[in-house]
């Protein structure tokens, strides 16, 4: 499983005293190409006019699907929000501590005398690293302007993952039998990551509430012909309405993306009246089984 390790972020508010402070959030999506036409993804970079604050997981995936037809999509990880002032860093580490996923984002604001006129345009550089024993095995880099209340989607040929790295960094290594079955079933697919980088106005937020998922028979045995018998984890951020019903979900981490949409459908029916109007965190194991053939 993946264990999130928060890392610090520093701020230098003097440089941005004339504007509202910003926060940055990064979402990591998976794209599996189902045919040999790579053209829709070779230069996939576009802006979405949203700060992402109330966008459901299904809406993000639908946005990508319109750009890349005939593909499988899933949201794997979410990092942040973190103040976007000078630098930010996040890292998640596998249970065996040998492999990790690290994001580093640097922000720059050119000196006014170098830009010619007006306020200098702030920019960011994000390095997405797959680490093995602290050494970078693969790096994906995204650069661009900092644009408030917008989300930049980025993917392309440089975001392609070898299948062995996908399984090693985004799957639970303890489930070797399911890993082998999955390898055989998707080895002919081309797997890419896509990053959604959002800048929004930073607002004071109450600390999230840790929620305990209720017993739900719909989650006892999720049947999956693709995965077979497999175990994974799911971490969610949920927003609750005035009576404690879940009205918005965000995937913070999943190691079984094939069944995550079904789990989210179940979670949307839950209520937590003790935390009404708050933001909460949910963590629970997910298990799939081989469907029993009908006679």
C-alpha cells in the first residue's frame, strides 16, 4: 500500500502582498490506451476553467475522455492543497520503503525590470519523480504560468509508463497473484499518467474530520473479472452537506482503480451527521473477488 508523508511548504508573502495568496493542488490520473492510435495523447495539454473545489471525480474523468476517446481513465492520487508561494513538496512511500512517488514544485516571479512592463508573470515547474531507494527511476516535468482559478491538464508521450513501473509504483506489491493476472490482461495497453494542476485562492479551512466508514454489504466483495482476487486501499476526501450527507468526493489515493468508481457510488449514499457541513477523510481496505459463473 501507499503511505502518505506530508512535506513542508514555505511561503514568502512579501512578494505577493498586492494579490490574494494562492494554493496549489495536483491530481494524478491514469490513462490506458485501448488502441494503437496515439495521436490524441501525444500533445495533450489544455486549461480547464475551474479551481476544482467542487468538481467530482467523474467530471475530471469525463473531461479527459472527451480529449482522448477509446481509453480507460482513473484518478490515482491527489496532493495538496498547499500554499503556492515559493516551493512545495509531497511524497508517498510504498509499504516496503524501497519505492516512493515524489512531487516537487518551484515557483518563480521574474524581476520587474526583466519583463519590460507590468507585473511579472509568476511561473511554476513541477517534477514528478518515481524513486527507487531514493534514486529517480523516471521523471515527468511540467512547466507553465501560474493561473488563478484554473486547472492545467498535462499529459503526452513523456508521461508514458512501462507496465512494470506502473505495477510497482501504483499497485499493492503484496498481492502477487492478482499482479500477475493484471499484467497478462493489460500488457497490450499503453499506460500514461496525466496531471491536473490547480491554482486557487487560498482560504482558511477547518481541519478535516477523520471519519469511520460504516459497515456496508455492497463493499464486502466487489466482483472484478479483470482483477480476480485482489486487495487494495482507498483514501477519500469527502465534503458533507448540512445534514451530513456526502455531496462531493475526491480520490486521495487508490490502489484498485478498476473498482474505485463503484466504491464512490456507494460512499455517496453514506451520512455522517456528527460532521455535518465539514470536510472529512475516509480510509478503508478494498477487496475484489472472481465473479462466480452463472449456470
